[in-house]
């Protein structure tokens, strides 16, 4: 089974980046058996179609807007339940994710898609990192992604020494590149 784990969101808008941080956290801290691809989806939008149709299962890690639920609440929603669920589509990339699901479903070649979403506290501040509420809920958020992988028959093991959430955020917020000095 080919599985893609896609971290969606925008890291420059505080909690909006939680999906990307979760994907990076999984990449830095776990090894998976089988055919598991970890994807920094950012705000891929239409490019997500490739994953929806070429993989057997797609797990999208993202924020999710649910008006009655407080920040840090986590949902695991099968893709077919999102079709027609208008309350989910609040931000631009949420609209794109659902629209791509609908197009793939109409074409009859939609993968088994699960949105593991977390209700954000702050998606307006232009600041890297997560609010305290999302930092508290982050282990459960990542745990739900690992549980979904396990339900699909994927085994994993923790890397040593691993990387903390704060280290992942710092690495993402302050990227470094090797520079060559021409002599």
C-alpha cells in the first residue's frame, strides 16, 4: 500500500503551520516500514490531486475550522465525509483540499483520504511557531497520525536522538543552507 502523509498549512501564520510542523516532526523522529511518503504540502492546492489519485491512502495533517469546538480539539475525518461539508471550508487551502477531493471523487479515482485536523487558536498572527494550546495538543495530534498509519498496517519506530517540537519549529523558521565560497 502506497501512503502519503501530507502536512498542509502556512508556517508564517502561527497555528496555520501545525500540519507542516507535524509532518516535519514525523520525518525527524520516526522511521516507517512500507511505502510511506512524507510530504511538506504547504499550500499545494491543485497539486494535491496527484496524491489523491496516485496513492492508496492519503493522510492530510492540517488545521480544521469547527465553530463549536475549542482550540486543540482533534478530528480524524474520512475524505468522503468532507464532500459537501461546507463548514470545513474556511481558509483558502481548506477550500482547495476539499475541491480537489470533490474532483477526484467525480473522476472515480479517489484514494482513501483522511484529514487529521486540529482546531487552531491563532491563524492571523504573522509569526512562526504554535500557540500554547496547540503545543499542548501536538503530541495527541501526531499520535492520531501514527494511529492512522498503524490502522493501515504501517509499523514505525522512534529515531534516536530525535528532535523536539521546538527544535522542529526553529529548524523550519530558521533554515540554513550550506554556502560555497568560490576561491
